[in-house]
């Protein structure tokens, strides 16, 4: 099944898959486009980049499944903070429902803006190699570029929604956790630290522009707040239970 079918999947909690559609991407004439292009050209190049060795390792690492990464974090934080069965049930339900609805929202928006010839949804691979601003036909990204519109970005939206829900439950610095991709693993002492690395990895990998990452993270965060505050709420307060 193509990932694009997610654009047509029924929502779990949101009323529609365009309720949180982000605004149009910035245009080619915007100053932020120039800075976007320069950042990803420098940081995301396969060779001759300005990345550190750790950033080079983090880019393909965070290309792994975002749902797996954030469920790993949630599981370890829940154990460290001794959550009850009922608390765990709601946490993992809200986390995964929100991540699913975020994916559906992102794919709807990708198709919506991708079908608009006036919207800038081309990837850095195309913009740098074939664009009119300081083109470089030999430029290649560190991580292979996906074959769908660049805007909005799926991974950063997932990072935004998941970290927002976990921060709401635990706060930051409430315990360390380990995330894994294949045989590789990284340890984090804060949810925010993992979120920042995961988002920056999209630029370090040469797949996304910084402004797209920021908009997409905010999209996910907004969905996380909405679902956490409106879905699966306690019917009775703790004092009302038998």
C-alpha cells in the first residue's frame, strides 16, 4: 500500500484531515527560501558538508520509524515514572491516535499543495541541482530523497505531536530513554533534546528545509494539544470513583 493512501484514510479523533492543514509554503521570492536553500545545501550534502560527525550519524538514524521511536520513549518514561495501568492506557491511546491523525493530515496537505503549481513543494535535491539560485548539478543529499512533495514534512510533524503529548504528561527531564534504529541507539535525558535532534536530522539528511521542519513540528504540536485536551477525557473525577 502506498503511503499516499493515508491522505484518504478516515480519521480517528479529528473531524477531518484538513482541520489542521498548514498555511501554504513560503514562495521562491521570500527571503526565508534563500536561507532555507543555503542551510540545506551546506548541512545536507553527501560530501563536503558542514555537519559534525554526530550529526552525520543522527541524520540516517532519525530516518527510522518515528512511531517506533516515540513509543520507545513513552514506554521507558512510563516505567520510570511508575504510571498506573489506567494512566498507561490513556497515554498510549492518545499518543498513537494523535500520531495517526497527524500522518493523515500531513498526507492530505502534501497532496493538496503538491497539486497546486503555485506552491513550492520541490525537494532540495531538485531545487539545488536545477534551480536558478546558485545551482549545483552535482549536489546529492546525505539521505536518499523520498519521492513525494517536500511540504509539509512527515517526520517533524510526528516529532511535534509525540513530544507535545509526552511533555504534557511528564514534563522535560523526567527520565532518560533510549531510542533505537536497527543496531544503532541514542540516549536522551530530555524529550526536547530528542525532538530537536529528530527535527534537525531532516535538514542534516538533505531532505527538508528548516522552515518546513518548523511549520510541520508546529502542526503536529497543535494536533497533540487538541487531542490530548479533548479526547478520552475522564468521565468522572478521581473523587467520584467507587
